[in-house]
């Protein structure tokens, strides 16, 4: 049975998965050149031109189909990790506008994001406020009909190439998480500086931002003042399931590579696949992936039904990202020394998967969420 034959999906999800898989196999290559920024811009444009980015952005009269974005991310991750990143960040970077933007804000930004004509970014983390968002220090003060932003953001995906940033800053209505507000800051706004470009093991655009007396019109505020933390969490809730789906894509590619290796590698007069140890390893890889997929698409289906999904999304992300890491490690082991050669598919997957266990809530944070929800009786 195909995964899309599971009862979580409807006919249009199956059609979407088939069409995207065919497109990706023809249009996407497995690696990227030395200029990652240029490649990411190209992929955003390519995904927009093909119509896939429309699924990452809320359209008039409908919200975001969680199962659709999960299927898209799983498929893109299977073929090209940077393509998955490009798709995901268009959704996450514009997600707060989809959820709480005014009609004017939505009309100004969302069509360009969906067309791949404007690159979006989500600026939440700070040097001393990652998992602990309530420790945020970047501030915004009201000055007439403008807000003035001062402070820093870091680990900002699409930093340096984005056309606009959804920025969360402390406005001081209350202590902790209750005094944070969201703003849309165009990349060319005076006072916004790319302070540092950050290189990571799986290359993608990443930067530290600095705001110095950065003045933005009050009309660029997103939602109500002091409600930014809730908006950030709502945005992350939409896309947390899709992180699990991306991990599934990486893991399924690793299983594919592992099967090919086992069935082609000559060893001791036979094939690597002939050994029971190999068969047991492949069986565990498949079991891990299918178990996580069931959690992932249960959570996505549940969200699309309008049901609470906090615990289920956390379970999905935890199981899928940790599981995919184990599957990819097993696939690399099956490749032996070839598995650690730079540029090999399993070596790329090994680098790609690692950050998913950290971003949008580290595995330890997911454990805390699950535990708290259980104690609440949910």
C-alpha cells in the first residue's frame, strides 16, 4: 500500500503527491553549487513558477492544508534538501501574515510570496533567546505613527536574501511572553543590517540581523500589540508537522540509497543484502520510518480537522527527526567508507538531517511539550 492510500488523505492529496514527484524527479538535482544564496533564490522562483508555493500560503477563503504541505516537504526533501528549505521558509516566513495580517498586508505580501517573487523570513531567535523565547531582548517602542526597533536576531533562515522579515520584538505590555509584538520589516528599511552570515554543515542562507534605530510604520505591526508570542506559536504549530514530514523525506531517501547499496555491493561471494544483519538493519529502518509517518500524518490530519494538535505535532516532530537521524546513520553504515565521502548522497543526508532535531523546537523541547500536555490531561 502506498503511503498516500492511507485514510488520512483525500483524492486531491494523492494527485498532488504524484504530480510533485514527477515534477521533482525531472526538475531537481540532488546537490547545489558553491553559491547557495543564488541557488536558493533560483529554487524559490522555480517553485513559485510551477505553482507549488501556493500551498505554503493561505489563500482567500481557505487556510493552509497541513497534509498538503507535509506531502510537499516530504517529496522535496527526498529529491533536494535545499528545495525543501526554500519551500518551507516561504511558508514559515509568511505564516504570521497568513494567520493575522490585515487584508492590506496580505494583499501586499502573500501573492508575491506564492509566486516566488518575494522571499520571506521568520525572525524570532536571539543570541540569548532560542528555546526560551520569553527571554527576548530585541525591543520596539512606539514613536508617533512609527515603531523603532533596536536589538539583534540570529539563526535567521533566508537572512541576507529575504525581501522582508517577520520580526518579533518586546513592546513591554507585560513581562515575559506577554509583552511581545510582531512586525513586518522590509529588507531595505534603514537601520536593518545583516550583521553576520552564518555557515552551517548543511549550507543554506542563514544570518544574524541587527536593528539600530530601525523605524517602521505602525501599519507594519502584525496583529494586536503584546500578542506576538501567541502569533509566533500559532505559526510554528502550523509548520511543525511539516518539519516531521521533511525528516521523513530525508529518511526515505536514505532507505532508498541503503537498499540500492545492499543489492549491488558484492561481498564474500554474494551481496551485502544476503546477510541477515543487513536485512535486520533494513527492516528496522523501514519500521522507524513508517511509525513516524503515521504520527506525522495523524497530526497533520488532526490539524486540518480543526482539532487541538500541540501534543500530536510534538510527538510527530520528535519521532520523525530522531528516527530519520537513526535511519540515515544506518544507511551511511551500509555504505562503509564511501558513506563519509564528501558529496555522496548519504553524506549529504547526514548533514541535512541534523538541524531538524534543533529548529522549530529542539527534541528536548518537544519532550517537555508532550509531558506538559499529558499532565494537563490532553
